[in-house]
C-alpha cells in the first residue's frame, strides 16, 4: 500500500504542476545587445514563481514560464524597470499544451 502511494504521488505532482504552468510574453523597449539579454534574464531568474526565462533580442520580447503562482504585471514591469528597460506590453499567453 505504501509503495503504491510513493509511485503515484510524484505522478500527481507532475501532472498538477503542468496544468498550472503559464507562459507570459513581455515586450521590452531598450534592448540592444547580449548584455541587455543577460541583465534581464538574471532579473527574472530571481523570481521564485518563474521557472524558465527566454529573452529574444531579435523580437525584443521575453517569454517567462511560470508556476501556478503567476507574478503580477506590476512585479514584471518593476523587474524590467529595475534592469534599466521600459516595459511595453505584458501578455499572458493561453495554454498551448492541449
Ligand atoms: Cu545591451
């Protein structure tokens, strides 16, 4: 009985975290080089609710993968301002996993 629980529990955790994951797209003004990308990546890596950061210099966009707890738009905007850039638009993308 206990062994059965130990096997099923991690599976439940994986499924539930996947269904709550969200992607947030942020348009940023002022990115010009690889240092800007690095700066912004580090800024968002500090956030506990962000599991993955993908900064595109070409598109001037940041993709954030978040846990069930979504960072607020204010928090995202502030992080960009703190890194020295201007937030343009924050979009919460619909779940593409289904
Ligand atoms: Cu730069």
